[in-house]
C-alpha cells in the first residue's frame, strides 16, 4: 500500500476520501490549518500536518511530503477572494508539483473544476478568475511529466451520494455529490494503470466500478 499526502483533507471531498484510503490499507497524511481539526484527523487515523496554504512555501511542502508515494490536492479557496484563489488554487498545486519532483513522488491527483461551470449564467469576474486559476494549475500538472490524473467535478452537492456516476473524458455539465467525488478519487488512486488523464464527473447511472472499468484504456 501507499503513503498518501492530502491537501484539502478537512474539506468536503478530502474528509470523505481519507477514510476510504485508510480502509484500503494506505497510510494518509493530511494538511490542516485550524487547531481543532487536529483531533478530527487523528480520530480518523490520519497523520496531521499543520500549515496554512497562504503561508506555506515550496520548501515546507518538500519537507512535508518526504517519504510519500502519492500527492492528492483537493483544496479550494471557496470564493474567499481573488488573492486567496490565486494562492490556493494555482500557486499551491505548483508548489506541490515541485515538491513531488524533488522527492521523486511520481503520482499526482488533483480535484479541479468543470470548465463549463455555469456557462448559462451571467459572467462573474471572481468566478472567471477561479476558473482561470484552475485551468492554469491543470496546465502545470499536464506539463509535469508525473503520472497525474485531473478530476473535474460538476457543481458539488453536500451529500454522500448513491455511488452512481457519469465519469468520462467529456460529458454535459451537471451536479455531483461530494461523496461520489471522494469514491471516484479513491477508485482512481487504487487503479494506478489509469494515468495522464483528464476526467469530468457528475452524478449518473453507472456504478463506480463500471465507470472506472469503462475509462481504462
């Protein structure tokens, strides 16, 4: 099994992903920034690493990710301002990519954004900036020469999900439960033959095992 470092482990997707990975026998380290989150992570069985993404350096992440096999990025600024969006959604993945290369970590998974998000609604400057930062981060991942997977979920819904999804390289925009995103990410991590792929994800009609089987080349 693998040692996995998660950025975003206390979020809606990451907090659901970590227990699944632990159940599969992986060792998980998760980054947190609020002191009260430490006990939550320890109770899950996650090794906690304290840091704030607004302050963390590449050198900090090199030290934090030493000895790991896989990096997962599932954090987001969540509409908290353009500066935070730039730092969290773009600069942090770039720092993680550099750390991965220094530490010879070959596998990198990132939860990105559906690039067609709310295209039918009036354009919002801050949201357009968010999409640009996600796209720019994705471009850095693709150019990294690592074994990467980019997962682009639709609008996130706070529920566990029913385990039925639509996972393909290009699909119509829609909604997806955070639980289903975590389950798909878990399945992708446990299928290392799937790499250098960009997938879009919404709730659908296929079981996760069927969806994973369908996207394997």
